[in-house]
C-alpha cells in the first residue's frame, strides 16, 4: 500500500502564501485632512449645482425678482441679519435638544418594553406605528388647549412626533438580532448585563440609529410647525422669523431663514448622525478608516 509523505515546510509555506494572496490588500489609514475633504467636497459640489440652478431659474423670469430673488440678495440679507438669525437659531435649537432628548428617553424605554413583552407588543405595537403616521400639526390644537401659547405646547408636540420613530427603531433592532448570536454569547459565558453589553447593544445599533435619525427628522419638522403657530413674545425663533418675513412679504428674508433651517439639518446629519454611523461601520469593517 502506497504511503504519502507529509508536506515539507517549503510546500506549506507555498500553500500559505497562496492563501495570503487571496486576501484583500489593506490600505493605510487616510490622514484626517483627507477624510474631511472627502466628506466636504461632494456637499460643496451639490451646493454649487443648487445655486447655479437657482440663478438660472431667476434669469428665466419665471417669477418677478421681488417674489423669487436670486442668491446674491438672499445672501446679502443673510449676512446683514446674521446676528438676529443666530439668536433665533439658539432658541430653536434649545427647544430641539430638549424635545428630542425627552423623545429619546421615552422612545427607548417604550421600545425596550414592547420588544421584550408579547402582551405589550400586542397591545401597543400597532398604536406606536399609528402615532408615527399622525401629522404633527394635528397635535397642536390639543397642545394649545393643554399648555396654551407656551414653550410647553411646542415641546409636547416635538416629543410626540419623535418618540414613535425612536421606539420602532429600537423594536426593529431587537427583533433582527440573529438568535445564533445570542446562543453563542451564552455559550461563551455572557449573561444578563454582559449579554446586553457585548451582543444585544452592538447588534441593534444600526436599526436604532435609523430610528434616531427618523425621530430627529420628525422632531425638527414638528418644531418648525410649532414655532409657526405658537409665537411667544420676546423669544425670537426660526419659526417666528419665517412667519414675520411672510407677513411683511420679504422674499429675500424668508429664503434666508429657510437656508438656515436647511443648513442646520445638514450639519446635524453630518456631524452627529453621520459621525456615529461611520464609527459603527468602521467597527464592523464596512468602511475605510
């Protein structure tokens, strides 16, 4: 009977080198300046295209310039009123932080309770989705009755607008954790808090982040609607500025305030949610460092 000789060291090295050649080449991490530029230039290009399209529409004479001014008068108004606009933005962002923070706490507690209890899911699962689909503006008559024309009416609607999305994001994240991961964690000794820290939380983060982003979008839109309806004396806000510019038919001022709303939305998405999303994907090997 023929016997086979064990492979020599050189043969094993040749086989391993062949396997190593199948691996993807690891790129060195990019410098911080290069990463920042990679994120900035696409947005700058999109802004340039938008401004060019805006100016072309103005040149066509589709609407008179007193109704649809071009970028130059709008940016001039933005520059001249920058201080007062920043005061209004601080008030609005303060309300946004308070309302969204409360929504995160309530949405997380509600989502965790519903995801772990079949009875609560049967009782409140569809109700949460139904609340999510309700237009925020529908809550304002009740909010004004309960809190009158105060800051509480605005915060009330912001919380109701954002909480269902955050809760649904957490529920979806928990529901989509592979059972094999949980069993593997228990086999490796993860129990209780350790299981949540090492298995559950890292697994649900992507879906939960989507819920947070959606909750912020609902909160921001609810806040803008609330500030248009609930105008509080001696508290300038972005919504009240929008309403005042409309009443005085100041198109350049109106569009300049709308640009502030847009810029804040872009900055929050890029600097807050975008940063968290990139870190999660880097930890999972889904993005370059």
